[in-house]
C-alpha cells in the first residue's frame, strides 16, 4: 500500500491551520530511535514507527518510521538531512536487512526528489552513503504500547544507550544549522 502526499484540513486539533500534509517513510536502524529524533522537529506533525516493505530484492520487512509533516515549516530535504546524520547511513552491518538505511518513496515525484536530495547531501559525508531509495509497498505500525517509546520512559537502558546519543547528534546538527 503506497501513501502519497495529500491535502488535509485538520480543524480542532494540534494541527489546526495545517492545510497541506506530506509524508516520508524512513528506514535507518531502530524505529524507536527514528521516532524519537523526528518527534523533536518543528513542522513534523506525526511520527508512526513500525515496519516498511519494499519491492524485491528488498522486500523483507525492515524497521522504519512514517513521518507526516508540514512542508511549509520543514522541507523534505531537511528531514532527509536529519535522517542521514542521526543514523549509520554509511556503515554496513550484518543486520542491515532488518535495519536498512532507506528512503521509501510514496510516488514517482517523491522518488525523483529523494534521488536529487540524496545526491546533494552526499557531499556532507566523507564516506559513501549506503542509503537506498526504495518504493514503499507496505507499512505496518507497531502496536500502540510501543509508539512514543522514548517519550514514555526515557530512562530505560535502551533509551539511554541508543536513543539519547542520537538526540545529542540532532541537537548538534540543529545548532550547526543556526550558525
């Protein structure tokens, strides 16, 4: 099931006034980590972590997050940049199938934009990016009790060991962008 960018009016909610909502699905290690990073970005409306599936040969389900955002407040390029800098976008490891570094496109136009963005942002890294641009074939959210994982209990050992360092990277990245 592909999701495309769409226009939505959201009256009477935290997103009131948002008239255009876009989506991007990101794979990059643990979905709890991706979720925690993107929940902190201004312009991000919703982050739902779960599992993404693409087309063969990358059709195994991998951990990912679907990010809904207001493109008038944060761009797709800014989201991809944060994503690349807050996970191992240049390192291969034995569990890369389950934790693949990927940008899942929801439609052909997004595929073209993501390809251009990845090319432009690649110069920020001293090593070659292994991040793939893949068609999103399906997305399964994790059960409700696992959503908002870091926000629910940031003192969990997993949160302190794996998520907190990514949030520190995010803070440094945003500070660098201001200067």
